[in-house]
């Protein structure tokens, strides 16, 4: 019989290893250096209430087609999903333009750190590691713009959003990956500010894979500054990956397939390229890609490393699961019952952490009750570790 009571696990509060915030639409037009403001990302409503997004001085909605054949209208709708927690998706995709739910309609707490802290505590979340939304793609902007855009975001999230939270809101820095020297400088700058982690997107950067030796100084800077590295998917069509490569038709396909597929490819590429063998202390977080695939694919990775490694990947010395146990953790979302069971069968609980994905469309405010239901009948000590312990181990309070 399944136990669903709180007493079955002892879980009363959760820690969130992968939450998100929503950037103000006018953040960069107000804070970038004046000469870059005409190129700034900017999302806003016109006097008629219609949503607009601009970048590089281009009105996105005016484009007939974007990267990978996706329509501009689809991309604007996708932005609305980013703040659609608890919102019927019909409001994002249908109805008059002025009445559709957009990223600008995010709840106040998604853009205001004090309100976020209140929301978290009210809903049973004691601490949260926070990633951006629009700026998940910020590191792959053109190199004349990316460094300044990342600096503005990092300053805002550290001082304005997470400032004063006494470690209960934990910011993760975004890096201008199209300029490796600038990315290294930003690792050092943000580490000195007090950021405990940085993240990269799980796509090659304008065709350059993370196994490329050009990224070696970046990994070294991450190790030298003792910050953690997040691997966070954003399976859009602007970079190489599942969405572009398979010409996935829409956000449903991209969300369903792209998150795990891009993560699997990135991990393979970095392992096969010897990145984790050369940087065995680079603590790395596998984010928002599910869990169930990992034991099976890592077994498959190892089978191929044993057979082909000396010929095709000679720098890959360490079995994948050993790499994971040495320097990685993975997130699981509260209602992913199958993933939770697989995680606890094949992985140590102190390498698995709970995540909310708030305020994106797949988040739920009923995080605590959802997690209790999904984890009912599982080992109580392991469940408590996933609920709060793993995050505390990676980000001590």
C-alpha cells in the first residue's frame, strides 16, 4: 500500500536546485552602455497591447522565418510559456494578440526577489538556485553584444534580485560563450562578487563543441575560482542541437525531445573529448533533462568507450558513472514519479536534487504535496536527501 502522509518521508520543506526568474523586458535598454542600447534585447507591449520583442535592432515579429525554419510568431509564443505556470496554454497560443499571455505577464515574484522569497517560503521552499529565462540564450548572442548583456544580467540578479536574501536565493551567472576570453573574465568577476556557480547551454556555440580546446581556459577558470558548472538545456532553433538538426516543428516537440537529447549529446561530447578527465574537480550539475535516461545511456557510453575509446576517444579515460559519482549531480522535478524511482534504484540520493522549474509552464505551486505523492513508499532517508540534503551539500548555507 502506498503511503502518502508527510510522516512517511518526514519532508516538510524542499530546496529548489533549478528554479527560474523572469528578466524585466526593459533591463538592457536601461542598463547597457549607451552605444549598445539600440541593439539591446527588449520585450514590451505597444499601446494596443500587442507583445513585441526586439534584438540587434530587429523586430522579431517582422521576420518571415527564423533559425531552423521556425516562424517568428512561434518564437514569441514560446516566450509566453516561460511564465505560464498555472496558466491554461490556450491563453498563450490562441485569442486576440492583446489578450494573450506573454513573458511580461509573469507573476510579480518572478521578477522581484523579495516577493520570490515570500512565495518560496509560503510554498515550502527554503532555498532556491536560480537560473535565467531569456538569458538562457544570452551567452550565444553575437560577441559584440554578449559580454555586456551578460554583465548587466549578472549584476541585476546578484544585487537586485537575490541581494538581501541571506543565501536563500542563490544566483547562477551566465557567460558570454561567443567570446571565450570575455567568458573567462566574467567567471572571475562573478566569482569575486560571490556567485557560487555559472552555467552553459547544452548546445555547441555557433558550431563550436565544448570538447574544443578553445574552451580549455574557461574550464580552468571555473576550477580555479571554485565555482560550480551548470549544464542547462535550451532546445531552440538558433544553435546546433535536436531542434535544428531534426527540424522539430514546434515547442511541443522541442520541449519533449530537445531537453534530454541535447543534454545526452553534450555529456557524451565532453566525456569523449576528455574534458572531465582533464578537469576532474569541475563540479557539474545536470539540469532539467530528466533522470531515467542516465543509467541506461551511461552504460551505453561505457560499452562504446571500452570498445572504441583507444581508437576514437583516447582522452576519455574514466567510465561515465565514475565521472558522475566523482563530480556530478542531477535534478529531478517534483512530480516525476518514474524518474524518482529510477534515480533511487541506480544513483546515490546525495547526487540527486529536487527542482521546481518555477515559473515556467510545467511548474506547479503544489511542489511539496506533489513531491510527497511521487515519493510515497520510497526510502525516507533518500527522499529527504533529494528534498534538501543534496542542495545543501552542493551549496552549503
